[in-house]
C-alpha cells in the first residue's frame, strides 16, 4: 500500500475555480488565504470568484443542461454518477486527510464521512433507477392522465464548512443523478475538499459545464449565484439568518429553495433510561465533529432523580475526551475550523458565566495553544431564558438542565426557535413515541444517537429549514412534476359559438 503524505508534509497548490471543464483563475485575479485551524498559518491561496465568474459558470451549466448532458441516455448519466462514487472511494484516504487538515475534524471521523460520500453517489444512481417514476390515472374510457419527473435546470448549491465534502456530495449526487447541472459555491473556510471533488469529477470525464465550482465570499459569489436569473434551484446548508437573507434575495425570481439551517437540539433523558448508553449517546452527539454539527444535542434535559449522578459522569467524560492533533487517529476533538468561529464560541462561554452558569471544561494541552481549540464544555445550572440555551453555539458545548415530568420537558424542549432534531431516552416505549411526536423537530431518535439512513428524509421545522433532503424526498426539489392528459376517445367537447 502506498504511504500517502499528510497535507502538512507536502506543499499544497493554490486553488482555482472550476468552470466549463477547466481550472481557471478568478476573472478579477483576486485570491484569499486558506488558514490552518491547527496553527492559523496559511495553507494556500484560493481564487476569489465574483459575479463575473458566476455568470460564466451558470452559462456553462445552462449550455450543458440543454446540450450534451440533457441529451444523454439515463444509463450513461448514471454511469458517470457511479464513476464519481468509485473515484471518491479510490482516493478516500487522501480526501479524508485533506478534510481533517482543512477543517480540524479528527481523521477517524472524516474517514467515515468520505466513505459515506462515495455511497451518496451510488445511492442516488440507484434511487433514480428505482424511485424516479410518475403516476397514471385512468378516467373511464376517455382519458389516461400520467405524470413524469423532469430535471429543472441549473442547481445552485451553497455548502457549509462543517463536514464540507460529505455535505457537498449530499447535494451534488441527487442533482446530477436527476439530470440537472451544478454550480457549487463552497464555504470559504474549507476549500480543499471542494477543490478535490472538482478534480474527481473532472477525472470522471463529465461533459464540460455539467459541474462548476466558484470559490469566494458569500456577499459576492454567493449573492450573485442566488440572484442569477438562470439558476432556478438554490440549495443551502448553513446558519439560519443567512438562509433567510438568501430567500429574500432570490424571491423576485421565484426560485425554489431547499434550506437546511441551524439547530439547538434537545436530548431528553428520563429516569428509567439505560443511563450508560444515554451517556455514550449524549457525549458523542455533542462532542463529535468538534461540536460543529447541526444535529448536535446541545441541550440536555435530565430527570431530576438521576441528574446529579449523570452530571458527575458527564464531568468524567469531559475530563477524559482526547483533545489533540486532528491527524492523530486517537484524537476525539480537534480545533475549530477558523479563528473567527473560535472567538464566537469563546464569547458564548464568557456569556454563560455572565448569565449564571457554572462552566465546566476539559483541558487543551499547551502544545496546541496556536490552534482554534475549545475544550469539551458543560454549562451547568442553565435555564431556558439564557441566550446560551436559546442560541446555536456550534461548538463542543452542552447546556445541562433538569425536569420533573413529561409535560414540563416537552414544553422546555420546544421553547426555542429551532426544530431540527431531538433525542429521547426511556425504556417506556409508549412514552418514547409520545414524547418524540410531541417535540417540534424534523427528526427524532429514540434510545439512539444520530444514526442516518439515506432513504429517510433529513430536514427541520421552524427556523431549522424548509424542505427535505435524502431518499426520494430530494426528488421534490431536484425535479419538476409534469402532468400529461391523453384523450383515448372522442369525448365531449363544449361547442362554443357553433
């Protein structure tokens, strides 16, 4: 087996845009620095696209949609989609290392995400063959009415910096499999893996213009993509306020939006729960991925009868979580993605103290002082009215609260503007179903951590999003339903003016 050099051991090339099958510099020649979350030193330079580059990418995508890509037979198109999955798998170790190096996510976790990324392409190739179908309705002996699913056109995909490669493939795979073309605007804080997927897709040999990547800032490249009249689809994953602005900017063009936004998800632990398993799920659910995950169980509600013991065990876990180099397979928590985000999370910890919380944190070894490290942290003595309970922190931080009965905890669980996910732990299965259905969130897990099934819908309610990704639910966004009415008999037609 060939030994791959870690990104820190090799010089990484500067990153270009990928437009119409070519890697090109930005039309303005502008660049921005990509910084290491581990040292805050420059990794490389990234081409900074703007409206001019978006125009070029959209024009190429539109031409491909109406041209070679749109004219391909289904088997040919899905052959390309499967080939992308094969190439990701072939280069999975390299991509996982790039992802860890660029984002600070532990390598043991990025390896699993890259494996899932390859599956996303194979899954959607299979889904299009087996589930992209219409309906037929016969009306007596006069009509057959049937529906077909058609690709929409150019899909504008705007992706986040947490788990960027997997979340990019989560959108790209269904977009391409259903026959659309793509312009991707990745997050500026994590450009390495977005560039790598452009290289993979280029290697797969897709027709020019089918897939394009324009790096840049949200207020320039992102805003131009959202406003563009030839981009009917905008799929965005990110922060809620940004999602709201995107919808406002695209409203005049009556665009279709898919929005996977913020979360402040509760985990409810009753006194009859399997507490050891609940402890495992609770700590993994908020401290994995460095706490930078939308579905993190960032609010824990403990039944008052088990709260003291459970909190002591939480403290022991926090003390023992391995904080370190993300490239070390034994590391469980690495640095946050960017210094600005680090300052935001640290600001919330200061706020928690002001609001009256006891802030209990693990330790960051001194050797990592240059990095964006926030140790796993418990906010004890929290209450519903605190900002640290109401607002998304997006780091390895969990607010700990107690409850007396079922009605009280349901009210508390729902008392935030978000509604992405939730978790319920109890051995009373009737109560598990009851509480799960009472929580206002798009996804609930009972006696489980966040385990994904690609066939099921992913998305939130309230301020956590609009629409669903995953399974055939993605077809509602990436395809247009057309109804065809066919007369099979000379039925009666009103004769006006005869």
